[in-house]
């Protein structure tokens, strides 16, 4: 059965094809004979309660200089026989949240949304990990700078970060007694207006911040360890970290076993767990990455696993529930 694969993503002209997971998904969808439709951010809309996308037919090619062709943009009603890949990068701001609300209309009209728009709203990528506290290091989320500072003092060293960042931006490693702690907390909380997160510093970060991918609740057998370089403590690839694939540890699999069933139940088909040492620090649901690197290093086809799940749900009628 040929499907319509509708991808909502940041400008395709600006991606790095060797690393872009959305591009891997498009290549796999095209390889399977599905029709591809490209939607720019802001291209979703409603008319008389019906969800539409302003989309263009898309063809992709696996090279670094000429990787896509677009047809003319036109109106596409959203509904049955479609999988909508919501792949725009954070921040999860008002525009993003409104798009998930529009996608709820599409979901009720019969489209399969990857990931489920209710989960995209509910799972803040920093806070969501704390739904599984047994998997996480000691963590405090607060607007209170004094409480956050006391947390740093208690644990000796901590990582401080906002709840809406990505790519390692605005993440600070601080030690008890450090003179800049006060100003860092004032900046992160904007004087007590915004929540910030403090987590016990995990020295295992030197061996890498592992990205473990879950496809329909099941972990891929290999993780991508993002290893800090030089004098940088952050392992994020966007912050200069080096990606190195490695088999999952027993602890990685245990964490995945705690998280995976709930992700599957909630319609979160493609999820990334960030694990440092033995602890999960974040749960990524918006646009997890890492597939291209793992595919290349281990001969995998992670997007193929995702499309197996997509096709199974659509063919069996076991897509997301249409009720609210």
C-alpha cells in the first residue's frame, strides 16, 4: 500500500545530509515507494475545522550537493493513508505548540502523526525523563535560586540548564563555592521567573553522552556516544562533540525497558534517550538524531525500523486513537 509521507521540517535546503535523521527517513520512505510531501514550518493550517498543509511533492537523493527536488506547493488535506513526520527542531514555543494542536485535528481525521502531538506537548524533553525517577541522577527543578544553589553545594558539582534549550546551549557546569553560581542562576531563572534544572554532575560524561534510540518502544542495539573534545565538558555534537557508536550496556537496556513501553503506549514511535554513565538525563521526542552515524558505523537501517512500525500501524488500523 502506497502511503503519503508528509514531513514538516526546517528548510531542507540547509540540512547536512550525512547527519540528518529526517533525511534518512525521507530516503527510506521513497525507497519503499511512498509519496513524499514537504511542508515548511508554518505550513499547517485549519479551515472550517479541517486540517491542511501547504505542501510540495518531494524527491530526495543521497548525495551532498544535489539532494532534493521540489514541485509546486499546493493545498493537501490531512487524513487517512498519511504519516505526518513532525520533525522541526526546538524550541517548543507557542508556534510549535499551536502546530501540535493543528496536528491533533489531522490525527482525529485519520492521519498517523509521528510523534503523537499529545506527547509532543506533554513531554518537555528535560522534565519527561523525571517521569522515570529511578533512571535519573539527583535532580532539582525550581525557580528558587537559593534552592538551586543549595543543590550545588550538596552535590559538590552540578550541571545547570534551562528547560527549553537544545544542542547544549546555555548548559553550565558549576562547583560549590564558585563565584559565578549566583549570576548563572539569576540568568537561567531570570530572577526567579523561569524554571531551571540542576542535576548532579556525572564525571562519566568524559566517556560520552550516549544517545539511545527507541523505535516504537524498542531500543536500537547500538548507541551514539557524543564525546566531549578539548576543554569542552558538553558532549553534544552541536557543541563539538565526537560521535562514536557502541553497543548498548546492560544498564542502557534496563533504562530502555523502563521507558519504552510507556513511549509505545503514548504513540511516541521515535524517541532518543540521553544517558551518561548509568543515568538518563533527557528524553528527546521532538526530532531525535543519530541514525545516519549509527547506520554508517554498523550497517543498520534505523529509518527502516521506523517505517516498519508506521506501515504496521496504518495497515492494521492501529494508528493513534481518534478521540481526544
